[in-house]
C-alpha cells in the first residue's frame, strides 16, 4: 500500500465507522428531535363548538411550547369516522394527531362496525379536558330539586318528558342512563339542536332537559332556566349544584371528555414530548380560566389513563344502548 493511500485510509476510517454505526441505529435515533415541522391536530367536529374552542386554546400554547405550529383541522362527520381515518391512515411520525372523545366510545357502542378500532389503532397521548351534563328545568317549574322531578315521575308514570338532542348522543344516552338507574317511566324526546330543546322546555312540552352547560348558560344567566343537578362524579368546589348521585340516583355519573391520540406506532419520543407539553399547558392559569368559560375543566393525563377511560366508556355505553333498545347503525 502506498504511503498516500495509507494516510487517506487512516483519515477516512473514523468517518466510515461513524456512517456504519448510524446505519445500525434505529431510525428514530438517527433523525432530528421531534418536532421539526408543524403538527396537525384533526378534530371530528366543526368550528366554534366547545371541542374546537378548547383545542385552539391549547394549540396556541403548544405552538409556543414546542416551537412548531400546532394546526387545527376540522373534519366533522358521523361517528367521527372521517377524522379518525385521516389520523390512522397518516404516517405514524408524530406530525398527525387527532381528538378522541367520549363520543368515540359511544360510536364504538352505537355502530355495528367501524372502519377503525380505537383500542387497537390509537396511540393515546393525554386527556385535554373534562365536562359534565346538566339537568335543568324551566325556572317557573314546580320541580325545585331533581328529587322533586323523580318523585313526580314515579307518581305519574309515562307522563313526564325529558328533552335531549338526537338519539345516540352523549346527552341522549345520559338521559337514558338516568331513566334506567332511577327506574323511571318517562319519555325521552329527541330534538335537532339545543335551542329547540330550550323552546320546548319553556313551553312545557318537556319538563326537564339534559344538556352540556354552554348550550343553556345564556338562559340560566337570564333566569329562564334552573339547573337541578350535574352528571359529575363529584360536586365542583364552591358549587351549589348537587350531583345526580347526591340527588338520589346513587352511582350515576356521566363525565364527557376530550383527549389527544396519534396513529399506532408513533415514536415514544413524540408521545412523551406531547404529553409533557400538554401537562404544562393545561396547568396554566389562563388556560384553565378560558376552558372554564365554556364549562370545561382543563386536565391532562397519562396515555394509560386515557385508554382506561375510553375502554370503560365503551363498556358503559354498550350496556345503555342495549337496555334502551337503540338500534345500532
């Protein structure tokens, strides 16, 4: 070997070994640290709703925290199918994530078959927020407590009506669960939207409604409606509104929730970093305050806690749908 070739080889060997070593490392270790480009967060709802508002508040803070834009993409559709497909069919690289909700659990229970299985196909990241249903009556109603309504319903079987939005929604199934657990013979009347239910309640077409707080907050503030109880597992600090459990239906609770998931196989680094960032963002006082304005409690979780919440809700709503005799789609 010539002296020049020997010197070249000696100088080049370290670089050759480094390249060879890089080739042996897992792909995630050879790449730049996540995130290095914008992140899509796909929502199964349209713009302007509670999920959209809270997701955008969080996304703005995550953008500051992660140094890359978190972009909200609204993709509404029946059962959240369009949004879930968009996420599960994306590359599992941490740059496409989606919103998983209690509605996802209801879809699993309410549809005969879905083109995805959230338990198998979703990589959970963290919860985003929790919110409850409220049971409300006309402010002029004779029912001053939920106990009054239950007593009247038992004394007049089949005569009282409860208004909710469309069959199969959280509000509707929450009312069905209440009817079942309280052992009541009442009629649950579905309406197209929240304003229609409020009008029906004010006209006494229904004697109580079950809804999310933001949908009726204006009428409550104006003194037209009175909230009798919430579906929360425990009473909010400083609140005068009892839970349904406290009002006499022991064990009743319906806690709605939103969370973030990624496609199965997303690198652990991306999941861990997003989880950590969500914990930090959702603990900020201004985020908590802005969530509270739309009736949501900002709350992060571990991926395992979110998966346990999803699987428990699938089991719960399967049982409610079976008992109510609701036909699966």
